[in-house]
C-alpha cells in the first residue's frame, strides 16, 4: 500500500498571505488528522476529519481550517499567515487504531 | 492538560549499548500508547500498546506498557548509528472529544556514536 502523501513538501510565504496544504491518506483509511510541529511546542494537534466531518479540533485560532473530500483526501488552510506559523505540518492517516504520518509540509513564513 | 513526560530528554551512547527510554503519563482512560521514531522527517510508527504487561517486539526494539504504574518503556538493544533519532511517545485518549488526537511527549533525543 502506498503511504500518506503530502503536497507541497516545502513552501515559502510572506506574512499576510494564505496557504493550502494537501494530504492523501493510505488507501482505505477514512480518518485524517493534522499536526503542527515546532521546536518550541513539539507536536500539537490541529484537527481530525472522518468521512468529510470534522470530529475534533485543537487549540488553534480560526485562521487554521480544514476539510475532507469524499475520497478521504484532506486539505488544511491557514489564512493571514504570521511568522509563528512557520512549522512542519504533518498529516496522519488512521487505520487499525494506529496513526501513520506523511512526510510533512515545511512552511516558512517570511 | 493531559501530560505525557519522556525521560531522559537526551541520551548519548556508543554502538552496541542497550538503551531504555521512558514514557510516563497521568491519564488513566486512554485507548492506546504509541511510539514513533523521528529522524529529519516525519515520525515513523514503531509500536502501538493497548494492554498492560504484553511486550511488543520488532527486531532489536521492544516496548511494554504498565497501566498500573502509568508508564511505558522502549528498549533498543545492540544500538547502531542508524538508531540516532528523536523517539516520541504519544497517547491516544478515549472519549468522543479525543477523536484523532494524539498527545505527544517532548521526545528523547538518542545519539549513537560509532
């Protein structure tokens, strides 16, 4: 089975812009969750989707949003980017109770 | 806040040594505890533990969960330089408000010298 894929792998944006990241889960997995990883805060949960419905959301401002499509692919969007949004954004696909991470999107905000 | 604490925060060993990484937590109601290895990229899944006292093994790595004392350990025997990485422990909580959420520890940085 192919693993979790994320695009793009690297992204450079400037403050105030918006960005959309994409994640395709492992085939057959219907749950996708998103995490932000920074050196200072470690891995923090953003949100989780299952069958196109957001089931859970972490403590992030409303600038962070997401959605899931009928084929289980998911996107997350960050609007009005801030310097502090620079991070590795990881998507995880859930199956058999375990979570498998994609390679991540490295976002740099200048 | 549901706390997951890993120790030590960093560890330097030589090839061939055996290491034990610790993960302690404060939550009693959780679905599973997961271990990941992270090099300069995304976390790679190692183990999922749900039952106390049952050891999971994969090659030189093994892990066990103690639900009574609220901790898990990850053992690596005969370490190799390729084992150098950050090892992350995460809890998957139970309950409807915990869907999809893993609560991570701060990680243990393992460095294996040749």
